[in-house]
C-alpha cells in the first residue's frame, strides 16, 4: 500500500479537518461493513474494538496527530503501549456477537499506521470539500486530479483531468479518497480558467451505475457479504470503481449536502415550488430524528465538560471541550423571512446551523443557575420551532439577529439566530436559546427594540 505523506499538510491545525474528525461519535462494530459508508462520516469506528475506552484512546491519539501534525511513527509509538496495557493487541481468540469464536488480529503497528493514514487523509479531504463548496460561487468547476506515478491505480488515472460542476452528483461517488491509500484530490476552477484552458465540463450523472459488490466473507457461515455499491462508466468504455465502502463523499455526507441544497433553493424561480421544497425539507422526520440524536449526545458531552470544570479535571476538559466546528443543520430559511432580511441588505445563506459551542452557550452554567436554560425535550423542539409557522419571528436591528418567540403563557422560549457572523463559516447560525418572561418580550416590542417579521 502506498504511503500517504501528510506531515507537510498538517504542520498547522486545519480546522476543517479537525472539525470533521471531532464531529464523529462512537460506533462499536464487529465488522467494518456493519457501519456502512455515510455513517463513517459521523461515527468513529474501529472493527473489533468493542470497549469504549479502547476507542477513546485511538480517537484521542488520532485527534492529537491531526491537530499537532504528528507523524505516523509518533502516533504509533505513543498509542501502542496504551493498547498493549489494556490487552487490545496482537492475535487473540475473539467471540463475535453470536458467540462464535475465532482467532483475530487486534492492535498492531501495521494496523495503527493504516488508521493514521486513512483517518487523517479522509479528514483532510472533508475539510477541502467544505472550503471548496463555500467558494463554489466563484469556482464552480471541479477537476479530478490523480498523482500520476507508478503507484496510482489505473482507474483513478482515467479520471485525471475530468471536470464536473461542484453540484454534479458524481462528486457524491468519486470525491477523494476513493480507497485505501488513495492520494487523489480535487482542484476548484473558475469559468475564466475553464475557458482559458479549453476544458470540457462533463455531466457525470449518466456515468453513475448502482451495483452490488462483495464486502467480505462471513467467517462463521462462509457467506459472501453483498452490499450496495457504485461504479463510474466513462464514455470511452472504461470503468472506475471506488474500493468497496468508499463510493461516497465524506465531506458531503458529514455536512455539505445541506449547504448545497441551500444554494440551490435560491435558484428555484417558481415561488410555490420553492416554498413547497423548503417546507418539505424542514418538516422531514428524518432531519428531526438526526437533530434529536445530535442534541442528546452533545448535551451529554457539555454536562461532562461542566462537571470537569467544577472538578478542575484537565484531562476531561481537553476531552470534552465544546467544539465550534461540530455542527448540524436546524433547517432552511423560508421565503417570507428571507425576503424581509434581503430588504435590509442582509443576504442569508438559508441553511441555519447550530454548533456544539453555541449549544454549550445556551446550556451554560449561568443559564442553569438562573433557571432559564432549556431541558432536553425543549431543545428537541428547536427544529419545529425554527421551521414551522407557530413561532413569532422578530428582528433586532441593533444586532442584526432574528429572534424566534415561542409563547407559552407567562413564559416564552427565546431563540436567537445570527447571519454570517464570525466563526459561522458564512452560514446562518443559531446563537442562543433560553426562557424569558413574556411581558419582558412584549415591552421590548412596544419599545421598538424588535421589529415584527411574522
């Protein structure tokens, strides 16, 4: 397997790559195909690492390698003694979920080097995807670039120089890495560069074919494990097929789809169709379910961080510190609110995001001490309150923020959303949420502190 040299790329901490890696939760699996493709973008998993303390050691080691620019040797030399001490090392007799025993390889220097290479490469490419997506307005054409040497896969070489628009569905399949040791990358180009270089922009949609592929053999039954896969059929008759388990875009799977949708919403000319699309996206039960799961896990981390603050436990403070780049999408801004803001020269991105850090701000010790913080069930309702029309929407001119008010008798829920603020990566961002006296809100409206949007 070719060695990927990431030392130069990670001399400084690339926040997008760090964000991708730290946004992963824990998923314990016996076989890698049990955590299939897109779930790898949001869950850190190591096959046959069934103990969370082992996963935590591996995850923290990779996190430090990423943020501190450590080499593969430094990573393995530091982590190997910890795993050996816990017994997760070498060949051992292993019982799977059904109680079937066999000899398996747990930790080894070779395996740790593989973990280092692929996790850091995937995180780095996820960060590149998000940065390129953010600049898609000026550089909307993306070129696949392969390293043309003796180690390059012939099928990856076939894609070298091919250009597709950033929103072409082919990037959901072939955005690198496309397999173990893949060193390919993507270059973003402007319309002028495309014209000057005489490059043909292709439509990748017809090239994509859904197939079944063998992921491995179930050692207990001898049965071949078949999974859904994709391949690219090029016009010259050649075929490019990512390694099994790699036919997805880790950056898009982790976050980018929502941003791409938000950009496309603004280009839909039919008002009724656009409104229906936004409503369908915001009312999606799948989105609500994903958000609730995200909130529950992040609140647990925030509580652990606050407990560590009280105990002055430095190790746990480092492990559970709220991450500003760990984000999920609350919803998409509807047309009436978008139009109101546009009239005031505010150009929203339309996708409203919430980060672990802003959630920690809303769920702060100060808010808890003054008993204005929300409980888990109320946080779970944020998606509905933001996206459905039963909330009153106000605008605060002094700050340039939207304020959603959910009236519940003498007390109301106050949700603050800001636009393109520092640290929000150009997205519309949740700022805060807490309980407030309804009479205080009405006094602020009467005193012209707020304008009524809806």
